[in-house]
């Protein structure tokens, strides 16, 4: 936790918050903080700054808050991710959130196991939990938006053109000739396939929407490895 994220409900006045639970535990056990210490804080979807500890007990932490800094610039990459298995999704959401992606579309694909769509992890509150862990890691406050797209064809035909407008679009697909570009300075839409990869029909549909298939070389990476590699490679 490299920043303590504050929710509206934490504020008891404009400049004072009271925290319990996981954040209190972290401040006690990891920071080993005492009254008077300053901690890095940020308001969810707002500014970042410092919190001075006014009181600290086993039950509650009270901070005096001063917020004056903007969060870091967002990634220019919009991510389209074939829905991974829940365990992997957790890790991917955290890393994507920590890498600054703000638009995430979780997409169905022929090789996505149907049972994944029934996972409790897809409930809004659970998704938010994972995204906040990523923000806490990276010192960011802006929560990424996650959109569930359980029907591939209607999504690609009706919604994707609006999403890719003004961006260059790539689909990561092992075995194609074109090597994934790097250090681009523009808006990007990136599609990443499921563990079994996109099927040819899906690649054709994405190409019909302007996506260019690109490869990272002959090594086939797990989704959770491919995601951070592609995100850091594509963006300047
Ligand atoms: N057997 C599958 C195939 O050949 O497509 C492997 C899929 S891989 C485990 C899962 C996803 O990660 C792929 O659909 C792709 O989006 C991305 N990926 C993994 N390794 C890649 C590579 N070397 N080049 C491009 N994309 C890769």
C-alpha cells in the first residue's frame, strides 16, 4: 500500500478522516506509524496529498488531510481482454490498474470458459476491490472503468468502432508476422486473447474493425505475463 485511498464515507469533515480495518492495520503493522507522522493519501477519483496522524488506537486512525496533487497521467491504452479465469483475472486487474489503464473491456471469446462469466469476482464491488489494490500499489486515485462484454459479435459490430475511434488498434496474436511496435505516442486500443488464443473468425472480425494482429515473438506468454509486457512495450 503506497498510498492510503480515501472514500467519501471516511470523511468526518472536509479535512479530517477516520479509518478502520485494512488501512488501519497497514498503518500500524507496516508503517509502524505514531501520532504526528505524515502518510501519503489520496481521494478515490480525486487529488493526492498528505495525512497527518491526529490519533491512533487499535480501533481507529484519525488523519488531518491536505490534498493538493493531481494523480499520475493515465495510460493512453484501452484494453480489450478476453475474460481470463477468475484467479488470473484478479492478478491481471491489479496489474492493469497499477499500470494506469482506465478503460478495460472484458470480452467473451470462443475459448473463454462459459463458467467464468458466473464468477462472483465480476460483481462491481469485487472488481473495485482489485482495482483499488492496483491503485494503492502505483499511487494513483482514478479508478479504471470495467465493462463486461459477454457477447463477442454484437460487441465487435456495434460498440467496438466507437471505442477504437481516434486510436490505433492492435490485437496480440502469437505467430503473426508483424512485430508489436513500441513506444507509441498516441491513443491505442489493445486486444488480448484467452489462454487458448482467439480463433480465426474472431481475428477476422477484429481486423474488420481495424485491428492489426501483432506478435511478441516466438515465446507464447501467459495472459498475465503478456498483459504487462504489451502495455509497457506499446506506450512511450
Ligand atoms: N495457443 C494460443 C495461441 O497461439 O493463440 C496461446 C494464447 S496466449 C496463452 C494468450 C494470449 O496472450 C494470446 O491470445 C495473445 O493475445 C497474448 N500472447 C501471448 N503470447 C504472445 C506472443 N508471443 N505474441 C503475441 N501475443 C501473445
